C-alpha cells in the first residue's frame, strides 16, 4: 500500500502540471489517458519505489485505459506499442511496463530526452476485449 500512497502524493503535488500535460481520447467504450513529462518532476522516493530512472535525460510516458459499461468505469489491461521520434528523425521504441495498484492499471515508459526537445509519440493501444487497436499520436516538449 505504501507505493500507492507515494504515487497518490505525487499525483496531488503535480496536479497543476499533470492537468496541462495529460490528455485523453475516447474510442467506443474505451477512454485512453496519456501524459508525458520529465522524470525529474517525480520525487526520488517515488522513482526508487516505482523502479523509475529520475534523470534530466529521461522522460516518463504514462498510459491508462478505462472502459465504461452500463453503470461503471474500470481500468482494463492493454497491449501497448510505443515509439518516440525527435526532430532529427531519431526513433526510439519504448518498453512499456504494466503497473497495478489495487484496481488501477497503468503503463509506464521512459523515453530519452534533452532539455527543450520535442518528441513525437506514436502509440498503438489494443485494450483487452477490443477488436481493433487505437492509434494515437501526440507531441510533447520536455523542459526538465
């Protein structure tokens, strides 16, 4: 339960930043929440307990998939393929790691970043039970 409290504390302390950095898209019954931010915005304790690298040269990509049925919303697992490309055309495939905390399920990836660098993200997300993957593209500029 301690990691959950740490991540909850992180989310609350970063609420203004996350509100501007997080986006979502809805396809059918699925809403995909996604955000990318510099890993230096997480505390050393949260990074250590979550197995993340906290560095000015690392970003944090966070994906969560929520399914809505008749009366409720709940997190679902997904297969996620992610890549990021910088302005020079250098592409990096991102290994997405599933994290479960209680009923929450989310996926974390750690792109390499430079100060002021813009990364174009390409995501292919196949939620559990979905026939077709959701293709998602977004860009994020990082200022560690």
